[in-house]
């Protein structure tokens, strides 16, 4: 790899959700990655849809253990990969979450806050009484700064994920991971 590129491998899983869940509820989630213009996917899936996870007891963790595996190639760390997750209870939106992938190689546990959009108009408020839940047409919008600060959100739980990050050629190009917390 002498062409000025580096590789990042992301392998892990969406482990479980901490949400208020009633017995008999069924959840599923979607994920999608967003990266800058210099990033190219060289392996794995950019988006994924999980299996349905059923809740047996009230307030149990919603366990997915849904695998994520993706490899990127880039010449520039600008636009470092982000993952946007959309969680659904039955067919109703439970919340969105967004996180940057860790820069430093190794095993990482991520706790991602989930939030769902709040109604922003009188018609939207009236619709909530009839079961309408506002949703984003493109959840990837959360990975950019274009207008995402204008969306009113309310928290709805947390998603727990683990990822193993492997990089190749990053240090050779003169980039640094930064100091560790133990130094």
C-alpha cells in the first residue's frame, strides 16, 4: 500500500438495547454507515437490518447480538466513519442513535444514546394522539451537520455495541492516534 492510502477494518456487533420494554414487544434495528468523500468501502455491508428480538419479561434488555463487519480505504481521515442506528418497536420508531467509530485500534464498548423526533407543528401534535410518530426520511442526516441541530428530539434509551478496530498504514502516513488515557 504505497499509494498513500490506509485501511480501517470495523468488526463487532450491536449487542443490546436499554429501553422501556413491555413483555411481548418485538424490536428490530437498522444500521447504516456514513463517511467522508475520500472514503471507499472495500468489503462488508454499508447497511444492515437485524432479526426481530422479542421481550419476554418487562424491562428486559432487548438482545440483538447483530454482527457488523465493514472495511474502509481512505487517503484522508476527514469524514471518519459514523454509524447511524434506527430502532423500531414493531413498526413504530423507537429512536435513532449516532456514533463515530473509534479511531484507536483495539476492542471498544460503545454506549449510544437513542432519541426520537418530537412533533414540530400543531398538526404533528394532533397526529401523536392518533399514533403518528415523526420520522426522518433519511436517518443519515444525523451524521452530517446540515440542519440536524434544528430537529427537536427526546431521549428513548441506549444501544450497547462492541467493535474491534484494526488499521493498516495509518501511522506510516504520519497520522497519530493520540495519547492513551493511561499515559
